[in-house]
């Protein structure tokens, strides 16, 4: 059985890739928000604590949205205080000023807003046009920056939309520029339904660079619907991206886009990065154990290939 303890995977560095990648772990928020069964607050808190023990430095904790829209995260006020002593960044999603108020009241120092590159998904997710949603985010970002809070801007449907089909690159670039102009510190480019291929990733990142968007401000968020998430991640790394979103055990999808399947599994990402000689600071063995633990609570095996290989999980 191939295991990290046997010196596998073999690290073989490739030219033009970063020496280190920061993993933005989204399992506790983006992963669990799509679960049908209620996950107890205590289990969520333990999940985040175990993730922090793997060496991950950024763990998205929860979302301060109205419980009507994402009932799985209705316990944000109860959960977040249980995590405040952890020595890691704990970003939270805030859809509007009310959400920001709730997050700031609990001491959150990193928040995220959730925009769309397409009109159809903006309507489905936010019940607004793209420009109306940007207008809604403006006071949120302004107030957060006034409190010296780090702001991430998620941008969904950067490559394909289930209602509109292919998304034109200039359309994505326009919304990215708008989010940066609002004051976002960082952008996460989302392949929400997992249809992107490496050529698209390269084309978008090239266009963003030409539009003056610094690659240092970009992260990527790929779904593995068509098995392209790792290939797309590698294409992004080749363009200089050093922040990659992933979800422990491959948890999650998107409750507002029914064709979206699971996120890129953090374990699969770490295995590839280790093989490329790229440092993440993550203990893969502990991470696999954490995902196996959570899979037991959810009552099903992890979809991550690496978790299954290293834990002997059966499908």
C-alpha cells in the first residue's frame, strides 16, 4: 500500500511553479452547507479543531446568512465563539450588512462576500442582478475595511453557467475588477459547476493579468464534476496562483446550482502538491484521519481518492 510514510509520492519539482501554496480550506462552510442531515455544532467545532491540527492555516468557519437560505449554518453565533482560540485564520461568509454586523460582534477578522459573474446565478443566489449585488456589497466591504478586516470576494460561475452556458472572459474580468475596486483584498475564482478545462483557466488568468489584476490577489476554487479540478489547479499554479481552495474529504457542492458536485478534495490537492515538491505545511496523515472521522459522522465514505487509498475506505 502506498503511503506518505514510505516516502510517497516522490517529490519531483517542476519549473515555473511556486515553492509554497496556501490552502484555503472550505470544508466546514462550503462543504457542510450542502448536507441534508443536520450536523451538530459540537461536531462542526471538533471538525475545525482537527483541521487546524493538520497544519492548515486558513479554515473557513461558517456563514452569517439567514437560516432560511442555508439552514445548515444557522448555528454560526454558537459555533464561532468555540473556535476563537485557534491560532489560524477563520474567515466567514457575510452576504450583507446584517451578516457583517453579526460577524464583527463575534470578533471576526476575515470576511467574504459572494458574487456572481453571470446574471442567472446572481438572480438564483442573491435575487439581484450582478450590478445590484455589487451595490449591495459596497457598504459591506467599505465598513469591513474601515474596521481593518480582511475581505475576500468569491466570484461564482467564472467558466460556465448551467443556464447561460459558456461565460465570456471579459464578463468575468469586469466583475473581478469591480470587486477589487470595491476594496476586496483577495478574489476566489469559482468553477461552480466544474466545467472548466486548463486552457480556459490559462486564458482567464492571462486576461486578468492584462487587465491589471495582480495574480497575488487571486485564488482558485474548482469543483471536480468532470474530473478536471487537479488539472485546472496545475494550470493556475503555472500562471503564478499560490492560493487554492479545497475541501477536506471532498465535501460540498452548491445548494443554488444543482449541477454542482463536490469541491476539490484537500487530500488530493496535498498529494499532488507534495509530488511537485510544493510546500503546504499540511500533515497529510492527520488530514486523512480527520476526513475519515467526519465521513463516519456523515454516514458515508469520503469521495476523495487519496482518503480512500490511504485509509482503505471502501466505496
